[in-house]
């Protein structure tokens, strides 16, 4: 499964990058199904930082995601590897400056299901893309309003 979604955000690229890379702060606010985000490693966010995220997934099942920062190049690139019971892959955020007050944020997901996942793959792809689209729209709204 591969897809990309993007939004233009009325904030400087440095600010967009700082907000999107702080998962512990951003995720609970942009995802209404997010129940808990825990940074598992200490220190500043960068390569090697790990998180555990718990949220209501498809059919309102509790889902846990383990993620790890695998690329961190402020203010343009933030990439996570992730694993759940039903998917594993990468989630990449590319931030580009359009001018000093506007940025373009693109989220790209590359993921694959486990061997048994072909049974649920069509539903999973639709659910994941919809969830990430909602998160990105919520991020834009909350970032631009100063609520993040």
C-alpha cells in the first residue's frame, strides 16, 4: 500500500516541521481516536526516538502502534518506521517552504500487511488513508489556529 496526501499550511516551514515531528503533542489533538501516545526514549526528538501509540482502530478495536524515527532532517524530512498487528512500513513527512509564511506538507505512507493480511487489505487501505487524511486536515486546522 502506498499513498500520498498533502496540505498547504499557512505557517513557516520551521514551525510546521516542529509541530508535526512532536508526535506526543500533536497526535492526541489531531486524531479523535487516539487514546495514548508515549515517547519510549528520552531526550530530544531525532533519529532513534521511539513511541507507542494506542488508538481505536477499525471496528473500534484497540490498536497499538510502535514507531521509530528513522530519518530526521529539519525542517524538511521526518520519517517513521511503524508496526502494528495488521501493518508495517514507513510514514514520511516532507515539508517544503512555499514562501516565508506558507508551507506544503506531504505525508507518504508505504506499508504492507502480514502474510494473512491480503484478506483485509482493501478495507485496511481505505481505513488507513481516510484516517491519515483526517489527521492531516486536523493538523492544518489546529496548527494554523495556534491550538497545537
